[in-house]
């Protein structure tokens, strides 16, 4: 009977009306801000001479998103204090923060100013920076304080991003608008001769929910917190019903899934394959053709979008196709139903269910452009790790994600501890390791978890699926782009994913966690320690 409860049914069972805990606007959130103990801005190191110096102020402001009343949002306001003004590029009329553009090897100083009414801190998602520059929640700063980040850009060219990371408030703050892209360029990328300038287009996809007066709604009922928040309006670069005009030529699309918990299954509406040229950690070795791309929260993918054979006046939609299983099994297990997860469709009863089909954006080909830019056959060099070279290849470090007690997500049975590191979370600098994320611990509590590791870029070397989840997995698996460098990997119900990573940058304590931000805030996050 109870094998498939919708969100609304769940709330009734728990005596919560669906709208009762919906918060309008951004004040009076039900979750008390977590007050970090040590909130000391790090002293600047006088040996560090920045090439570029920026300021980002986290502010409480307004943006025009829907027709009519403006929406209260939180936003990173940017300023270039030193260096080329082109190091920051605002996204016009968007709540999103400015795009930071940096070159490999540059030394960057960024002053974060907290003009909010609660603690915050920024994490540079995907960047290889020292632990004290990584935005660990223990460095959260109080209202009115500043934090100074000094780091050298070590990453390959690629599409990285930044967002808040204060414990238990990451989901809320990112949802309120605090996020931006961090784009890195390098010589190898220049040689690939990709579309640039106006033909290099950032596309940040997020889902939001609004009330009748255009204010953001972030539902904090127990169900949304446990499953992850889903909005019913799809925004691209902060705009609803996003439409872009293009010419008849090739474009570089940099796609970030900046949503709190929604997975997208990207595809062109007419069935043209997607041409993927980069993942989280930069360019692939060569372009990959995919009939669709599965993109979890925090993940990025770059597409080569060629409109040179399209007619002026034609249109094309980028869609998210239907899939199943994102929330499979959850309710059946909790309610004592014996059904296996693979039997259920996910998505509950959210206004726009997880796995529903919808349009993300519309493209209008509105002009002829004569251009001979062609897709390069080779994009970059990637050094392939070999499983045999991992120090633990016979016994990979395994991290099982499971719901331990009712409504508590855990990793190997543990929840986040601000300074806690367990014995099986200690690695050695300059070693290559195999890690496995496992979403198979039992059949009752499985949903999709986009797992993110700070401090490294890794390679995905193997995926296995439990037999009862095979059928739902088939709705997403062809969309994984495991060919390139990754910092976030989508872990489907029933999956076991094997990664290889080398800890070669900095010793110290870093996070690994689920990038479903409601899961992260609940404690589906742990520290790991890189020992020198
Ligand atoms: Cu994008 Cu620890 O997060
Ligand atoms: Cu999760």
C-alpha cells in the first residue's frame, strides 16, 4: 500500500501541511544559523604578491527575476581592486555573482566581505587551494567581517565555480542567490582554439520556487530537507524562460548545474547528439558525442554547440528529458513496504517532480555568421591514472552513503563533525588512491547523491549497479561523462562508483560530501585529512 508515497502524502502522515513550513522571502528561516567558533580572518602572507586582487561582498539585495515585483536575493557584488577589469565579468540583470576570469599560474587575492546578517564563507568549487583557502565551514566569518583568500591558480583551464559553505546554511545561502562562475584559461586551451568572446557562453541552470509576490520560497519541511529542495521554475543565468539568439556558427556552452538538489538530463529537443568538450576539471582529450548528458548538482559540462547548418529563423530547445529513480525506494522502506527501490518512480509530488521532462532554454538562430571555426579532433592531454598504481588498489577506500536513523544521512555511519576525522579518512600526500562511493547499503533509503571531494580532481574508472536498480539506471547512465577530470560524481541509487585520485597539492583537512545541498546541510559531509 505504502510503497510509493508522494511528498504531500508523507507530509500528511507526519502531520505537516504542505504549505505550512514554506517560507516566503528570506527572513525568518526555520533553521538557526550555525555559529562557528573560530571565525578569524586569516592574516595575509606578506610574501604573497597578488597579480589580481578582487573583492566580493555578500549582500542582501533585490533582483528583477519575474515580471512585476523584484525578488529579494542574496548576491555577491564584485569589484576589481588590482589587475585587469576583465578579471570580473558581471552577468547582466542576474542575481548571480560576477564571473571571475583567471589564468593558470596567476596569484589571486580575494577579499570576502560579509554584509549579511549571518555567518558565511566561500568555497572555490573544484580549485586546488590550500586548506585554509578552501572555505571550510570552520572558517565562516561573522556579519561585518572579512576573509582574505590568497592562492595561486593551479588548475587546468575549465569551468569552476564558487558558493557559500557555512555549516547547515549552504543550501539556504546558495538558493538565495550566492554563487558565481570561476573560469580558468591556459595555454593548452588556447591551442584548442575554441569559440571565445560572445561565443563562449556561461549557462548556470537552477530551479527555484516563487510565491505570489515573486519572493523565493525555500521549503524547510522535514521531507524537503531529507530529499532535497526542488523548485518548479527553471532559471538560466538567473532568468526564467531563458532564450538566446545565436548566429550560424559554433559556440562554447559552459553549463553548471547550480541547483540545490535537481539532476538534469540535458538533450537537444530534435535528438541531435550533444558534443561534450569538457567536464568539471577542464577539457576532455577529444570531443565526446552523447545522446544526452546527466548533470548532478555541482557538476559542469562544456558543450560544442554548432548552429552553422541551421536555418536563420529556426529554433531549438535544450531540454531535460524524463528519467526515473532519483528518489526511488525512499518511502517504501521508511514505511515498511517491502518493495525494492527499482520498482518505483522517483520524484514524489513536487510541483515539478525530479525526473520530469521540461524545457531548460530556447535558442533562436537569428543571423548569418560566416565563421570557419571547426571542432578540434584533439582538445587536451590527460594523464590517465591506472588502478594498479593506486596504493590501495586491492582494497579501495569505500564510503557508503545511507540513511542511518530515520531522516539522518550518513557516510560510513557518521555525520559531519566540524573538526572530526576518522581513521579511515586519513590519506598521505603524494599517493594515488582508489575511492569508492557506494549507494547500495540497503534497499530502503536510496536516492541520487552527487558526491563532491574538495582538494583534488579525480578520474572515474568504474561503475557498478545493483541488479534491482538496473532499469532505473538505464534512464541516466548513457549521460555520464566519465572521460574527463571530475570533482563531483553523480551516484545513482544502487550504484558503486570507483575513483582514482592523487593527493599532490597541499596537506591538511578537506571536505567530501553530497552536493545535494540539503543533504550536505543535514550532515552528509565529512572531513578527510591529507597527511604530509
Ligand atoms: Cu560545491 Cu563543498 O562544495
Ligand atoms: Cu545526497
